[in-house]
C-alpha cells in the first residue's frame, strides 16, 4: 500500500506536487505547534525593515487550521493546478513556473495596499480562473446543486465564500490577477497589432525545460554506427566494414592458397 501511494504521489506533475506538499507541510507544522501563523503572515514592515523575506512565500502556503475550509481549498488547489500543468502547460514547466511568479508578484503588490495577511486562497482562485477561461465549454456541477459553464466557476466560488460569511476581497484579487494573466497571455497577442508581452526568462527554461534537439545537427559517422571503431589500421577498417555489413575482398584467401591447403 505504501508503495502504491508513493507511485501515485510521484505521478503528480512536479510543480503541483511541490506546491501542494509545501502547503500541507506548512499547515501540519502549525497544527503541531512547531511554528505559528504569526511567523508566516504577510507583513510589509517585518519584510522590509527586519528582512523576514520568507513571509513573501509562506503567506501563500497557509490556508488556515485543519478543517472544512482547509480541505476545500486543498481540493481545488490540487485539482486545477494539476489540470493546468497536465493540460495547457504540458511540456512547458518553465512557463507554468513563470505564471506562478507573475501571479505571486502581482498579488504581493496588491497586498501592500489591501492589508491582506494570507494570499493562498487568492492564488487558488487565480489558477481556477485561468483554467476556466481556457476550457470555456466544459460543463460544471457544484455539489449537485448548480450546473454552469466553466468560466462561471470562479464567480460561483466567490458566492459560496460570501455565503460562508468570508470576505470576498481575496476572491476578487485572485479573479483580477487571473484575468490580467489570461488577457496578456491568451487575448492580447491574438489581437490586431498585439504581441506577446509575457516572455518566460531563459534561466527558467534552462532549469525546468529539457533542452531541445537541434534539427540541423549532423551526427558523426562513429555515432551513426553506435560508437567509435576500436583499433587502428587494417583491424579498425575491418571492424568498421563489418559494422556496415560488408566484407573486405582482400581478406579472403586466394583460390591457389585454398588449393594448396
């Protein structure tokens, strides 16, 4: 059972696996009282005056104590993060990481003025928004109560959050940042006179994407044969000919020599 769980865990795409694992471990550390939420929340004064830079990241990793809200956020985070990574970002891990960085930086800038302490829920809504806009014809069912097209999903989640008595500012932030990314990445480049403004840095491509093979590369003859021929002189030439499926005529004995033998 442990082996099957490990195999299933390793089949999760790398970015989704890393982010969801970090969120679960952070929540577990708070639950076990190794750390407190006061060490994680977004606080500009502590970040810029006391250089507690980890808060720029940890405020995206904590979704509150264990409970319904935590499980709800984890399910949506895992589901839509994975569908994005396996769908429109398949084979484009660097672009996916760049979307994370772009969304995180924008939310941090907005957080400076909105006095928000934790931005993980907004980040989840951003992922849901981008997925929903890229899959506009998918039919959704929300707890068996509502049927709607995928682009309405972020707004349904915001309404559900409102029914639970939560502030919708964090949901609006996620929808806003998700729309900015979607517009710059998918809409504006396809407009007349538009161009691609979000370009993934080369360093991210070098780290996360496998190098592409050069179509103009011409392998050496030794590589075409499966490796360099060993030896030198007549023996090396004979091995190269044998690798090509040919025999050297001069290596065959003369008929007179065969008769003498």
